[in-house]
């Protein structure tokens, strides 16, 4: 049984923001991450504010300029199955289809997927670690086989979201409303590195709500893919993964982004890979150079250096695949 | 005809129908909250204090029911502990096993990660709701025929996942079946027969 909390399901964003302004209020979208956190007392909630009464947040729409607007309450299943997303933003549809299990995809929302809490087992367990405001990171000298190889500073989580890497790779934008009004943030900088602030995962300020995600109109010749390596076929988080969004002219890559998952505390843009592939035809030599460049600056922990050959091999395979079309 | 005979076998051997009968009796009772004040639906616009019982309406296995629930109660808890629908199993209570799978508006979801208040106004289907009178429903029948369980603990959840799949997609491929039951773990490893049962269930539902 979860600890007690009060509950409200307002019908407007304004009301929701007001309620979220009170002490220890927590936003509930699908609840698939919130409820386990409350049950395990990762954090408390005095008040749960469900945004499920705000129907405006529940749609996928093409805008006049050809971009796509995805409401924060759109379920992961809807993202995975939407014909427009599958056609134009394949990597996002593929990533959504790889999230968790069917039941969780039916219930979990895209907004919640971006805002979910880390999966580090110390964090989820009864350890008052750095990220929870404590003094030390238990993973650093402990069981860190599923932790990061890039961007760890103080905290060594990997960001659990599968949809965040393709959104960053597509240069999506995230619309946010809060007590101070509206603002828009690039998906690529929505998540916060521990070197900047170890106690928060996103740029959201108290009582701010993600309302929608905007995907820009795809460029001519754009190809995209998402690859997730996990330990088993049933639900599991990524051991290693990559979102590739590359623009091709003939067989030459002219532009694009490469974002790794299972690699770092935030979706990790691999500028090293981008530098090698952009401006080149993806021949075998370029592909192996790119894959080697990807892991060159990795800093594995004691128990996760297996991720280095894993990322390298996976990137070689994915780059070969995207080259062939 | 064949179905009828199979069912008779079940009634005496494994008590499926009897259990279903008992559960549906349980469903007749309306839950009463242990403490706190009752908030009527008319007042339901405001914040519900933790111990307030809120009144919600659910359509459970084809029957409309008004229930009093606390904000923190999961749908799983309400269905089992207050309505006696013990076909909904408690496993991990954290979205990892699928034992608590029910259909909410025909879509498989985890009862443990759904607040009962969030299900307000929805149509809920549990294992008990798949019975066709005294007969097993087609998915249940297929699980018996294909021997798709050992201890049986995960079985109601597996059956609900398959039921949800077949409601959305009457002719799933093997890959689709494997994918759609991947949110239901079986510690006995009965997977091969579960996949066969899902395939057989699709056949039975079509006939
Ligand atoms: C067993 C299991 C396996 C999983 N495997 C994967 C996986 O492989 N890949 C993956 O990507 N994810 C995985 N997940 C995580 C799952 O996808 C998330 O729980 C889900 O996407 C969260 O969405 P939700 O709507 O249920 O969020 P909620 O649980 O409602 O919210 C999650 C958090 O985000 C905040 N929040 C939600 N929506 C907003 C918003 N619009 N604005 C501001 N804050 C918001 C909430 O306050 C809360 O803190 C797994 C989860 C479980 C339980
Ligand atoms: S990796 Fe981060 S979340 Fe895990 S124990 Fe260390 S500080 Fe805490
Ligand atoms: S009890 Fe709900 S998924 Fe395990
Ligand atoms: S039959 Fe025992 S857990 Fe599946």
C-alpha cells in the first residue's frame, strides 16, 4: 500500500499549475513511474495532481508548416503506432515500440517517459545517495554494471528513456508551461547532466508541466533508426543503444545527429561519430572509424567496460544498416 | 458441442467455474471504506484529502458499480480486496510481472500501477468477466487445451493479455503474440504453450 496522499484531477493547465505549486505535490500522467516511486518511498507526495483531465494534451497533429505536435499525454503505444511518426520519424516510432512492456506502453505517456526518474538500483532502493541529497554515490564503488561510460560526475546513472535519444536527434523542441508562463526548450538540452546539478534530471522548475513535443518537418533525404541492445527479449532498459538521424545525398551523409542511450546520465550526443560520418560516404573504413571514435573518450566504471565493445559493434551494425537504406 | 464437453471436464476436475461463480458473487458487494468521510460525486471537483473516500463509477465485467475508494488505492487492490475478484493476481506491484493485468476499455494494463480513481468511468474486464455463463471463454479454454501453465499464478494475467490482443487484432502472427504477452512473466517457463494457447484462442474466437 502506498503512503497516503490527497488527489486532484483538474481540467485546465492553469489549475494544475496552481495545485502543483503546493508543497510536495507530484504530477501524475500515466502513473507508471510515479506510483512505483511512491510505493518504494524514493520520494513522497502529499498531493497527487493528475493531468489526465486535460484533454488538450492528448493528440498528435500536423501543423501548417509541416512539423508534428505530440501532446504530452499521448501514450507510448500511440507514438509507436502513429502512421505519420512511423513514416517521417521512424527512429522515434521504433524507440517507442522498444519501451517497457505492452501494458506499460498503453498507459505510459511520452511526457512521462521524458520525465521519468533514474533506474539506478541504489536510487530506487533505500540508499540516501548523492542524487537524493545524500553525501555519496553508492554505485561508483559498488554494483555499477548498468551505469554510464560517459558524462558521469558525482552520479553515474544512465538515462532510462528510449524516446529521449531520438527526440534529441530529430532536434525536437519541448513546450513547457508553469507559474511564469510558457517556454520552449530543445529536447537535446532538456535533461541535466550531473556536473551541472546532481539532484535534478530535467530543466523543469517546480510546478512546470511539459505540454507538447514539436518535431520539425523532416529534411529531404533523411533516414533515421533506433537500436536498443538489452539483456533479454522481454521488457528491459537499454544496455546500449543509438538513435541515428542522418541526411543523405546519394550515399554521402550531409547532416545529422547521433545520440546514444544506455551511455550517460542524459541522452548522449556523440559529436565524435557525427564528425567522422558527416561529409563522408558510409564506406566500411568510415564506419569502423566512426564506431571507434564513439568510444574513444569513454570512461567505464569497474564493472561496465563490456559496454565499450558493445557500443562499438552495435554502431558498426547500425551504420551499415542505415547506409543500405 | 466439443466445447461443452471440455467445460464439463473442467467443472469437476479443476473448479474453474466454481471459482468464477464465487468471484462474481463477491462482485455484487459494494466496497465500504474503513474510515474517512465520503465525498459525493457532486463535490468531486475539489482536492480529495488522503483519507477521504471518493465515490467512483466503474463498469466491471459488464456491471456498473459505484465504489468508495481512497486516493492511494490501486485498481488491483480494489478489485481483489473489495470486490473479491481474485482472478487479478498480486505479483511485484511495480509493473514488472503482469500478474495483475486487466483490460481497461479493452486495453491490457497493469492494475497495480493504476489508481482506482484514475479508472473512473472506465470499463474494466477481469478474468472472471471472460466466463460465458458457466462455460470458459475461448481464451481460458485454449489455455486449458494447450496446457499453458504449471503453477498457474501468472495465468490470469497471461489470459487477459491475450484477450486484449485478440480484441484489437483477431489474427495475430506468432511474433505479435510473443510481443503482446512479453509484459507477462512466467516463472514456470510455460511460454511455448502460452504462445500456442494464444494461437488456439484466436481460432476459437473466430469459430
Ligand atoms: C517495469 C518497467 C520497465 C520499463 N522499461 C522502460 C524502457 O525499457 N524504456 C523506457 O524508456 N522506459 C521504461 N520504463 C519507464 C516507463 O516508460 C515510464 O514509466 C513511463 O514512460 C512514464 O510515463 P507515465 O505517463 O506513466 O509517467 P508518470 O509515472 O505519470 O510520471 C513519471 C514522472 O514524470 C513526471 N511527469 C509526467 N508527465 C509530466 C509532464 N507532462 N510534465 C512534467 N512532469 C511530468 C511525473 O511527475 C513523474 O515524476 C519502464 C517502466 C517500468 C515500470
Ligand atoms: S549513480 Fe547516481 S543515483 Fe545511483 S547511487 Fe550514485 S548518485 Fe545515486
Ligand atoms: S503485480 Fe502488477 S505488474 Fe506485477
Ligand atoms: S505457470 Fe507458474 S508462473 Fe506461469
